[in-house]
């Protein structure tokens, strides 16, 4: 059977189902909590509450351009969460089918119909359950950063699986570079996306170490936490401090224009 063809088709079917569901139930205007602030700051490209979500707001501003009038701005910015959540569900489906296929099939074995039903059935159950889960559905219908952060997490896990499968290839690091780039984008959305990092480290560990012991498993987890801490604490805190120092130094000492420091 054409496994890859059906995997792609069912993935996009899950996407359309989620997108239609979230579009039909989406908030037509502002809802509670931070949504009003995010809609306003996205539409006007202003600064939201710390630590901010500049990439999220730039994407929201792009969608706001398609509003026919001011009353439609909130609707269009809300649609960012609909799309993000639909993509998150889609990559979850492909992640489940990817992992389930490894469990069902032996290496080099061709997929038969009975096995495909198990693989695709697992993906559909997992993806659709996530689609209609209460918290995720709620965030998918309003302007909040959590929908896009969920999409980033789902994308990073899927990319991690691609990287691990291609690990023996000399050009496998192209996946790792893309993972690093997507992780960097997380700074401009919501830090929840960094939670995918420990999973990526453990993927590498289980691929490289065929024999799992308590010692190397604990060590792998410590390394995963250390990398997460380094990316979150060092890259975020100290890089931003460097930008702040550069801004004060170049503006005050050399009389350069504002915003020179981050450049």
C-alpha cells in the first residue's frame, strides 16, 4: 500500500477538521484576560506585557491587515490561534504515526493493511482527542500565545524524530540546525516551546545508547535539564542583558540612534 501517501492525506484531513472546528467556534471579538492586550498590541505593533511576544504580535499584525474594518481586527488576529492549533494537531498526528510504525513494524518490513489500520488509527485517536480536549480547544479560539507555543512544541518533536532517523547521514545536522532555529523563534512567542528540548535530548540518547542503564539514563536526564537551563536562563537572561548594555553604551558613548544596541 502507499503508506506515505495515506499518512500525508490523513494528516491534512486532521488539519482541516481541526481548522473548521476552531473557525466555527472562534471568538468573534475580544475575550477575557490577555487577549484584548495582545490584539491591540499586535494590530498596532506595540509592546505587550513582559517578557513580550514580538514574533507572535508581528504575525498577528500581518493577519490584521486583512480585516475589512476595525471591527474585524480581533476576528482576524484570533484566527492566528486557529491556524496554529490546527497545525499542532497535524504534527501530533504525524508524530504518533511515526512512533507507532516503529513499534508495529520491524526494520525493513513493508506495511500491510492490517498494520496500517493500527498505525493510522492510533494517530487519529490521539490527534482527534487532542483536538477536542478542553484546554487546547479553548486556547485555539482566542488570541493567546499558548496555541502557537503548542504548535512550536509539536513541530520540534516531529523535527526531532526526523533528525534521529537521519542521524547516521552526514547531512543529518540540517535537521538539528532547523531545530535550533525554531527553538530561537520560541523567544518571540512563549517559552513553553523550550519544553521540547529534554525530549529531543532523550531521543538522541535512546538512539545512541542501545543498552539503557540507570546510570546513563540519569546522566541523560541531567544533560537534558542542563541544556534546557542553558537555553532558557543563559540565552534569554544574559543575551538580553548584553543587548541592554550595548544600547546604553553605543547611544550614550557614541551618540548613535536608539535601538543600535540590539543590532
